[in-house]
């Protein structure tokens, strides 16, 4: 049981590089969804594996052993390390729960502060223009009873011509329409469960921006025009010293992430579902690691169940 749990906890360190490699071979939308899905699966498997260790340690409590009619001497002799392992796993779960709570509260506080600042200067519709000398634009997710908004500063509008502004607004509206913030928030919460999953956050942020880039290109009808507009918006933000102090992966913006890489992708052909041995090999490898992680966690839970049955059989003299 302990060996299965250990392997399940190691799997994310192998799965994350494979997930990032696979995402680079996929179109932006499929890449973002695969990264978010991998984060959820690996985080869930981690929690289950740690919970199994805690459960194995709890069996050594005299009261629980007596209630479940298990042989406590047999439990202590067959699994002498169960209690220390349970204590370590319990501590890890408590730390993960505290980190998840902290991240969740931080996300809520960030969105609340931003909504309060934006709401005071709402112009109506889905567009809010804020005064200021910093050129900035981002997609502000909606809340219950309140739609999402595209927030842009007057400095950014002055730095762009009409065509570039249309591209920028189309990009930010793509974030809102696709509800990209939910995927970003999911990856942030998953990263609080297992340190290896932090490696998925920058990759997901990049592919979410690429997803919005391609949606904007579909609206405008000219990929090169979108590439030029994104580059000019990023240069305007950099020249104005824009430093919004927010998490780019939560308040998604056209000017964040590796802009040169995004521009280069827009100057190339439109992404298509790839084919070839490399894709099949990476996809198969990722699915194997994800499947192994989940299987190991579920398998450790099943072994715990069999362990309880053996202890009960010994107690009843069978």
C-alpha cells in the first residue's frame, strides 16, 4: 500500500513535462483543456493517495480497531510504519488544504478589488475604460448577476489605432466568452495540492492567450493583423510602465505571456490537429502516466480495504 502511494505521489513529476510537451503539439484550445484536465486528475490522485495513508494509520487506533473488530497486534506487527506515514500524510493534507484555501481566498480578493475599482467607472455594455497613463487591458470575469467586462485604460486606447483596438477587444472578449479564467483558477488550485503541478501554470497561461489570439483572428479575418496589433499593444504596455500587480493567469490579458512566441505563431499557418508519431508517442505517454497515477491511488485504496478484511479475519480466528 505504501509503495503504491509513493509511486502515485511521484507520477506528477513525470506527467507534467509530458503534458506540456503534448500541449505544444496541439491547437491552443485542445492544449489548454488537456493541461487543465491533467492538473485536476493529478491533484485528485494525490489527495486520494494521501488519504489512504491517513486511513491506514487510523486503523491502529485501539478504539477504531475494536469497533471494526480488527486484531490490533496483527496490525502493529504487519505495518509498523503505518502511524508515522499517516502523520506525515495528514500533515501534507493539512498543508495542501491551507494552501488551497489561501489561493482561493487570494483569487476572490483579487477579483473583488478589481470589480470594485472597475465598477466605479463602468461605461455600460461589456467595455469599461479607465483613466490613467499606464497602457493596459484585460478580461475581468463576471460574477453572479454581473457579466464579465473588458477593461482597458485610456492610455492603451490612445496608443492603438482603430483596427488594433478592434483586435484587442476581440482578444479580451474571447477570454470572457470561453470562460478561460475557470481553467486558470483550476490550475492555480491544483498547483497548491502538489508542487509538481506548478509547472502547468505558465504553459496553461500561454495556451489560453493563444486560444484568444486565434479566436480574435477568426473575428478579424487576418492573422497577420492580429499579430501586429498584439505586438503594438504589448510595446505600449511596456513603454508606459504598466505594472498592474495582478496575476496574469487569472486576469487574462493580451499583453501578458511570451508575446514574441505568440506573434510568431500568428505569423505562421493556422493551427490544425497534428498527426504523426511524435504526437501519438507523447499522447500515449501522458495517458499512461495519468492512468498510472489514478490507478495507483485507487489501487492503494483497494489494498487498504483488503488490509482491513485481513485484520478482521485474524481477529475472528479465520
